[in-house]
């Protein structure tokens, strides 16, 4: 198993690319018509904000917590 420095070295460029890609996507949404209301009210963007807060935390299980944010929590359909 790699140590923390080796893991960061191996994954840093991809992590940086993903952060830049997300920033660019959010910039495009924000520049669109109706962005102000959408940025404040869309539940998908709220989930992204929640996920970003978890990413910035020191939680040891960030991946699990983020997965739960985006999981479908609706009850399954009844079986016939």
C-alpha cells in the first residue's frame, strides 16, 4: 500500500483536472439565463454544495458520504 505522499503524487494531476472541470461547469451554469434563481433553488446544485462541503472536511469516509448524497432514497416500487 502506497503512503500518503505517493498517493497524492500519483493522483494529484487528475484531482486538479476534476476540480477545474467542475469549476468550469459551474461557471457555464452561472452565466446562463435564469442562473441566479437556479443557483439558489435547484436541488441538484444543493447536493453538489453538500458534497463539496464533505470533500473539504477531514472525514475519513468522504466517498461513502458523497455517495449517500447522490443516492436515490425513494422507496422501491411495490412488488406484484
